C-alpha cells in the first residue's frame, strides 16, 4: 500500500507541475530564496550553486508534502487528525532531506548538521511554509471556478467525465489510484484523489461517509444499520458502507434516526 501511495504521489506531483501557476510558484520561491540566500547560503555558496540548492529543497519539500498528504488520506479518516499528522510527516521528511542535502553540498555528516539544531529548525520552518503554501495552491487549483449555487452550475467534477456520463452525482468511491464517479447516467473512473473529487463535487452537495466513499445526500434511497456501521442504498441500487466514525454525520443529515435502534 505504501508503494501505491508513493506512485500516486509522484503522479500527482507531475500533474500539479503541469499546472502553470504551481510551476510559477515553485520557480518564484526558488528565486526569492536564491537571491536572499538565507541561513548563510549567500556566503557559503555561489549564485548558481545557491540556486540549485534551494531549487532542490523547494522541489523535494513540495513532493514530500504531497506524499505525506496521500499517505495520511489512506490511513486516517478524521480530517483534523489527518492534517496534523500530514504536517508532522512532512516535517520529518523535510528534516531528512535537509540533513542529506547539506551532507552532500557542504560535506558535513548528518550527525554534525543535526547538532546545529537552530539552523535546521530555521530551514525546516521555511520549507514547511513553502510546502504548505504551494500544496494549498495546487490543491485549490481544481476548485478555481469558485463556489456557485448547487442548482445553478454543474459541479466542476462533471467536466472530467465523458459527456454521456454527466448526470446528477450519486457517489464517489476510491478504486486503487482512481476514483469511481457514479452519476444518474452511469459511472466513470477518474485519476485523482478522493479529497479533490469531493471538493469539485461542491460544498454541501453530499457527505463523506467512509475513508473511501462520498455520497450525494439527495441520492440516498434507503439506509440501514449493520452492527457498528450503516449501509446506504443509492440511486441505481448500489450500496455504500458508512464507517462508525461518520455515523453522526449521516444522523445529522437525517439519513438515520437519532436515539437507540435495534440492529
């Protein structure tokens, strides 16, 4: 599973870099750091070497952020915990990257560089800010169309589907490195993350009910409890599982009765 997450992170990184504004952002940050030469790099490195150093730091930091986010999406269902863990994993990866890179560039062992904790913390802070800002910009690029009223403009996600499949959204489910988008006119596989697909489905259009599933609330035909989880029957007849973590959300949406139930 780890290998699959890494492969998908690499694909996503390439896809993000194909977007002009993300690539421009990476280049701009690299130029700013190269010219300003923070943390003594202006004294210890020439212009070209300094540019190469910061280009590697920025690029690898951005990639580490994408990888950490993808891993956490697979492992953690709670969005708040997922965000915190993603930042921590990114920080750990960036620390290793900086230690290894400085060992190559400055000829200092990782242990020697680790003893200069203040320098590492400073570089780590800049790298995390870069990763967070650029990754937020990249992820937000899929929702550039704004947040129109749900009944006025079709959600951006439908633009990714073949024309004959573009109906009302019913559900979105993870299928290996893809998401399966089900509409009232059929289903199609799209190469993207579930979180990005949900964002393109539109605010308030539905609910995440499992780490691998999203549903449109107006397309739920029936709901039943099965032990610690629930099962939703969707338009078209397919069933979507609801994990225990998301039971309160579907109760709040009125899809399950409140209070005690017989199971």
